[in-house]
C-alpha cells in the first residue's frame, strides 16, 4: 500500500491512490485537484460504500486558520441536510497528519464545465438549475449560513441513477454564520469570495448577509444565459471596482433575443442590483421569481 505520509516536498495526489486514510477510507481514484487539496473517489472499507474524500494539501495543515476553514466546511455542510446541498458525512485527521473531509460521491459535471462547453444555456435549461441553487440557499440561510463564494465551479450538476439531474451546492469553506464572532478566514487574509461573483458589499469589505448570495446567483444567471460574464476587466483589482460600483447591464444587451423572456430579464436584473435593499431579500423570493418567469 502507498505510504500516506504527508512528509513530502510537493503534494502529489496520484501518489495517494491506493492509500487508506484513518483505517477506513481507501482512495481508489483521483477525481480533481484544487488550490487547497484534492478530491478522490474512495470506499469505506467496513461499509463497502463509495464516497468522495477531499484531502487538504499537507503544506496547509500548519496554518491554524486554513485548518479551521476546512473544519468549518465540514461542520457547516454536515448541518445542511438538503437535496440541493452536497452531503458531508465525516471529517478527520489521519495518524500521518492528513486532514480529510468525506462527502457523498457525485456523478456529473460542474456548472462551470457545462458553460465552458456549451457557452450559453437556453432559459428552459438554466432556470431549473438556478431554481435549485436558490432552494439550497434557502435552507442554508434559514440556519443563518451565508455561502459567500457561489460561482459556477461550486455548483454541481449531479446525475442520479435514474438519469435525473439534481443541482448541488458545494464548498462551504468560507461560509459565514450570521452573527458569529468568528471571522477566522478573513483574519487569515484568505480572499473571501471569487471576484467574478463577489457582491458589491463584499468587494467593499462591508458586512454581508443572505443578499450577497442572491447577487452571486444573479451573476451566475447572467453568465449562464448570456454566454459570458457581464464585466470585462484587466485584473482582479479592476473587477472588484466594477463589482463595487458599476451597474450590471441588462441581459438583453448581450442577448437581444432574451427580450422574449421579460420576466427572466427582470428577475436577473433585480438579483444583480448594486444596493442590497433593491435585490430579492432572500433566495426564496428569487426562486419564486425564476419559477414564475419560466411559466
């Protein structure tokens, strides 16, 4: 069996395939690698159940702030039991020092990958995805959890055994618990949110609530329906300034044919309002608007 010791000069996810974490989770295939670690298909050796395991990069385990962010993802996501939120079932640290998080194993692709492949989605395809994102957010917001990093990469289009597609929200690693005194992720200097989908209040470093997630869904809707992001910027700093100050143009500017869907255009425009007070005041309201717009 491969040595699962993290004492190596670089993180090589493929070298972990075949290892068993904490005597329970055998890593059988490497699925993806991101900035904070890698995701594997694994099998619980006692229950013979397939799961997904996210392993934190070993060089990050020395940072208490990042470890706390990883732990918070497990804690928050495990409390959010909803069909449109990925289920998290376990969290631990191996004797060798690896931190890992266990999730339901999903089959399908991210919204990011679908948009990269297809460009724009017709309203009949985009709205059901966005509706389900809002349904998941409604459950999170009801528990006082604001995601703060919604983007197409964190929306997964999972195929069920029956062939049905279900949208799942991923990665609550920088989620904020409303009224919580702990802002560890911010204190650690981690970028709280992705500039492309950051709300104006986040871009300006102001307090956020559920309406920041509504803005992110609005921008994802704009991107999905128009085939591109509404802002073109030279870099992250310029993009943050645009998010903070520049109005999001109407969808019909990029896709004049969407004038045939006035209710969708209006719903997206409201979700993308710069002032939080002008947006839908919760995910449920945006969900209802989108569902009604599709007729």
